[in-house]
C-alpha cells in the first residue's frame, strides 16, 4: 500500500522537532481528519536555512512533512511557495488516493510559516 520511500520517511522522519530561533512558524489543521501540524523555519536572506516540523497526524502526514521539509531546506522562499503537495507525493513515489489529503498539511504548513515571516517583517 505504501512505497518504500513513504515507509522510510515515516519510520525515520527528517527534521522533526522545534527551532528555538525560528522566524517563521505555521500551524495548520486538516479539515478532513482534524490532524494538526506545526512548521518552524529559520529564514535568512530570503532562504530557508533551517526547518523543523511537529505533527499530530497519521503516518502519511509524517512522511509527507519529512519529505517536504527536505525539499525546501536551503531553498528560496519563492521556491518553497511553489512546492505543491502533488510534487511531495510524487517524490515519495505516490500515496494511496485516500491519503492524498494528508500531504496538504505540509504544503499549507510551509505557506503559513512564510506568511508569518512576512507579517513579522511588516511590523519591524
Ligand atoms: Fe489526518 Fe492523514 S489522516 S493527516
């Protein structure tokens, strides 16, 4: 049912935890299941220099978050905003159709963290 890549990122997720010096934080919930995810980013010179996530979600949410954080780490804000949940699912060699909604958490969490970062820039 799950690809080897999904199993790998689920059993050995990358970038789990918090960042104490994060300047971009996003928390989102999945309307379909009620699961939640929090993303912490350190953004420097328009680039995501570090990223962590914590999720209260299913295995597919853990795997997609792990893969998504790997895909945006070291990338520019614009590249991160362009990342789609479909691209993350493809990088994981696919998700079962009924689990595709889980991959939306990571995409939305990244966008929410960047949004938070921009809002903080405005008030400084
Ligand atoms: Fe909730 Fe997967 S079932 S994120």
